[in-house]
C-alpha cells in the first residue's frame, strides 16, 4: 500500500514541514526443494518412488494457483498428490509428494528429472538426480547359470575323461 510519513526539520529560526510518500510493493519469491535439501534418490526400473517436495513462499504476499510440473526421460511417469496448490501464504511452506516411476526399459545409471512450481508471478524448479539400480535377482540368476555351466563341463570331463 501507500503510506504518508510527516517529517519536520527544525532549526533556530525556521521550521520546515514536509510529507513523504512511501509505496510498499509486493515481492515474489518461491523455493522448490525437499525437506532435507537432498535432490537425489535411488529407485528400480518400473518401481514407483515417492519424493516429498517442499514449496516455500519467501514473498511478502500470498501466492495463488501454484502448478507443479515435471520433465522426465521418455516413458517415465511423474505424478503429484496435489498438482495445483490453491494458496501458499507469505512465509509458509507446503509439502507435496511426487510419485516417480522409471520406464521398465530404464538401464542402470543416473537420470535427471526436473520438477517445477509455477505461478503467474513467480516460478522455481529443481533438478533431481535419480539413480536407477538393477534388481539383485538378475545378478543371482547369472551366478547360478555360471555355476551350472561349470558343473556341467566338469561332469562331461569326469565322465568321458581323455580318450
């Protein structure tokens, strides 16, 4: 709003009065992160992982209609418990859960998923490093197959020996 401040300057022989006008405007700032500040997590291919997002309004006014969006690799699915936040009061923090499901064809490695909070006045985004890990079952199956092959070769040599 606009405020008027009366000011006076007084000297031995004279007094000057003046009114100053101050206009306070809104300042918009939004911060998207996690409660602990960690922007990475691990998951498995085709397995949903939940990430808690913290959206903090660092403005001096309420921010309305904050939309959450994401950008992920091809065939990945990212959804939010609350895709639109109606109002975030000044200084308040709202927590939302994002559900990230990598593609069933995702290879072991690190991927980047970008999540963003957008309002008409301000926006912020955060890049998450997602480590996709392979299941230990396939490693176990590979070891069993190798042991079976070695046992089969040993059996053949033992039975037929040198001839």
